[in-house]
């Protein structure tokens, strides 16, 4: 039996494409078109920012002097007691080449409201204008800033988790490895990776997925080319492409929560990471959602499978934050 789209997801995609002539896919290396279509599509589909959360902007300073925007989402539903709060450090998606704190504003705000946990979203610089190591170093700089301001923000330094989707999921893992290299005083107590982009060697989809993937092999190759520049093969470090990490690296990871669609280009690398990490003794919760493409919960937020996925993420965050 062939793999098929979830019926509710298929119906939503049919409505979105009705009466619309699909343009040809962007060429390999065409970052500008992907930013205009995918980036603005994320902003449109994520909807309005919910009530019940206040935001404050801060700035970390990168090694080269660049000011990195950090946006704090403080939910009104957060517990008001004398205890220091947990915090989710959010790294947005976009295949290393698109996205921003502003584009993901509604998405992050919704998570803060639904979990009652503060979020801090980092506006790392994008490739190809800023190739590796700049994106991961920006993410580390944001956490270094957080480590210096935990008391001011009322945050417990040992209760910080990193959460990322797609390219941001890959950066979440890469940042964790980078923090260890630098012996940073703040290390994550959990990783939450949503369809993470982990392996620069993933350059094509399975043949039976070619017509349904929403982030294609050509898209992925474009993102990795932009990030890695001249780095190739064995010269690519795990802090750029985390699927290349050693078993020793894996054994020192914090507990992880991961999910991915069964029709997602990133399915295999997500499942492989979960398997390797479990064998290395790391606690891993993995969900693979049948009939779902990359970003399925964004395309069809009211579909049963999307609601289940979001509920599972919220449960995992609430359990970690207890």
C-alpha cells in the first residue's frame, strides 16, 4: 500500500492550491525565491499573535560586534511564586536560509501561552550571507547572554531547554555541541527537536515522496550549500551537520523529544538520531506521524494529527518544566 497524505491534511492542501497555478520550484541555489515564498508563507499560515503573552526585546553581542535580537515571551499564565522559572530557548526554522524572530512571532507566542513557560527566541544570522559558523555561534551568544541575565529574568540556569524546528532543530543540536566545546556555564537540560534538519548528506527524497514533500531535496541542498560554503565531506564538523556527531558526543546529550512526519524529507535522519541516542543511553521520546509532510501542523492546524502533535509537545514541555 503506497504512503498517502493524511486525509485532513490532503483536504487542506487541496483548498490552499485550488484555483492557483503552481509555479515551477525554485532552482538549486535560489535563496531569494525561497525567502519570498516559504518565509512569507510561514508568516501567513501562523496567524495572529495570541493574547495572554507579553514580549520584551533584548540584544546579545556576537564576537564581531553584531547585535543579536532576543525576544522574551512571558505568558500571563506563568506561575507567580518565589521560585525561579524554567525557560525554553527557541531557534526558528527556515533551512538555514530564511525565517526570523518576527516571522515566527505568533508560533512562539502560542507555545508560551499553551505551556505557561517563558520562551526566548533568537534572531540568528542566515546563510549564505553568514555561513557556518555564524548561525550556530549567534545561537551560542544568545545563550551566553542568558547565562549572565538569569537572575534578572527570574530564570533557573539549570532549567533551560532548547527547542527548534526544521533548520532550527539542527541548530539546536549543533548549539548544544558547541556549548560543550566552549565549556559554557549554561547547558540545556532538554532538547525539543521538531523535524530537525541534521544531515548535509540528505539531498533527495524517496521516489514515492517526491510529489508530497513540502521541503524537497533541492531545497535542502540549497540550504546546506548556503550554510557550508566550501566545506565538504569529512571537513564538515558535527557543529554544522549534527548527524556527523560521534557516539561519544551522543552519550553526553540531555534528554530529547523529537517528532517528524512519515512523509518528511527529514524522517530518516530524525529516526536515526533517536536510535543512536537511545543506544548511547540518552532518554528519547520520538513520534513519527503517518501521512504527514514537513510543517504539517502549520498547514493544517485543525487536523486531528496536528492537534495531537501539538498536544504531545506541550505535554513534554510541561513535564520537563515541573
